[in-house]
C-alpha cells in the first residue's frame, strides 16, 4: 500500500495497466464500438476545454516522442490513415483504462493519505490520462473527416 502515496508511480502503473488491458480488449467483439465513441458530440467542445492547447504543449515537449506511429505523413495513403486510426483508438482506450484505474486508486489514496495526496492524484490523472483521451478523440474526429474525404475522392 505504500505506492498509494506516490501519484507519479501510480500514474505510470496506470499507463502499464491501460496498455495491458487494451491488448485484452482488442480481442473483444465490442472493441470497435468502444473505440468509436466520443465524450462530446461537438468538436468545438474539445477546443473550449483546451485540448488544442494541450496538443501544442505536448508537441513542444519531449512527450511528443510517445506514440510516434500516430503522425500523419505528407503522402496520405488511405490504408495508412486507417492504420493510424487504429493506433489512435488503442491509445485512447489505454488512457481510458488508465484513467479508471487511477480514479479508483485516487479514492483509496485520499482515504489513507488525505486530501493533499488525493488531489495530486486527481491533477496527474487529469493531465496524464483524461486530457490525452480527449486529445485522441479530437484527433480521431479530424482523422475520420480526412478518411471520409479521401474515400469520397476515390469513389
């Protein structure tokens, strides 16, 4: 239980658990449905929440090295874009699982170590899991529009 007083360690643990659970969920029949959902129906809501700013911050820091397979290349190939969509969905589901794991551990941490540690969990969970989820959804929506335009052109 001593890990519950270290929010950074729990955040990395939530990342690992998220990746492992995503690998299991990919084999489930509802994974396509799950990875196709959005929290907000309107794209502007993501922008109002600062997801575009969060994206700029991520791209300006060494954190841009994570998920390098999600970058859209100059020569846009429809199959490549569909593969990128799968990577975005996997990253999103992994972060949602990590968010859920860390949310549960936040409650226990708050109970055992008090509000100071609990609030650090909340802040790191929002910045480390929730905003990346929303960013993936924002990017996924933009990518769907690009894929739809390319499919219309090919038809």
